[in-house]
């Protein structure tokens, strides 16, 4: 499998995560469409948060840390709200849609 982004086919692992991060908006659109997700401004807020965490720490946060951090810019966010956005698991699916490599272990730190 792979995603065609900007005319290039980018390699993925067996689960469809990019092997190397792609921070383009096009990557988010292509991967979200493949995941059956129609992007909203809230999706973009979470995607941008995940990308920033990956850039800063080299990995993405686990769900508990993700929810705590997201509450700083989206105070009413709770588990249900994040699962509504990313139904296959917010920490992992948000990382995938953000164009990041697959989180391992329990989804990061």
C-alpha cells in the first residue's frame, strides 16, 4: 500500500502509516479520505497538535496525555469527543491522519 501525495507514492507500513512523516496539508487530506474521515476544524486542531508533539519529542503522546494537552486549547474535549473525530482510536488514528509514523507501545509517552 502507499499514498500518492503531490505525485509521489509514499511508503507505508502494513497498517497504512507513513514510514517517514509528511507535514503537507495534502497528506492529511489523502490519508483522512482513505480512513473515511471528513475533516473539520477540530480534526485540524488535533492533527496540528500531533504534528507539533512529534516534531518536539520524536513521537506522539498516549491517549491520556493527548487528552490532557488538548483540553488546554479545547476545554470541553473528552474521550467521546476525540473518538467522534477518530473512531479507531484517537492517539493512533490521529497520528496516521497527521501523516506521522505509527506510534508503538501504548501510543507514545
